[in-house]
C-alpha cells in the first residue's frame, strides 16, 4: 500500500475536499444534483475507510501489547528501532 502516513493524509484530504464541496453545494442549494450526490457518496466512503484504518491500528496495537511483542511506550516513541 505504500507509506501509511501518506495514505491517512490522503484520506483526510479527500474528506476535506469532498466535505467542502458538500458544504458549498448546500449553501447554494444544489445539493440534490447528481455530481454533488456522487461527491457525498465518496465522502461517506472516505469516512468509512478512515474509521477502518483507525480501528485496525488500535486493534493491531492491542494485539502487540497483549502478545508482549512491544510496549506501548515503544510504539509511541519517535526514536527509530527502540523496543
């Protein structure tokens, strides 16, 4: 998948852009047009992907903690290779 940080930043960027389009469309009263409805659907898809990404990371961190592979402090450390 590539860089995880780039993925999450991209998802938030897509959500921000699609959310802005939805807001502006609502302001001008054109939220029921086909292009805006498609953007609203995409916004919902991006939101679900971000939630799945967040929940997956919490689940994987919990599994690491329970299995004893890594301490939470090491997971949150900015130092490279610290266990």
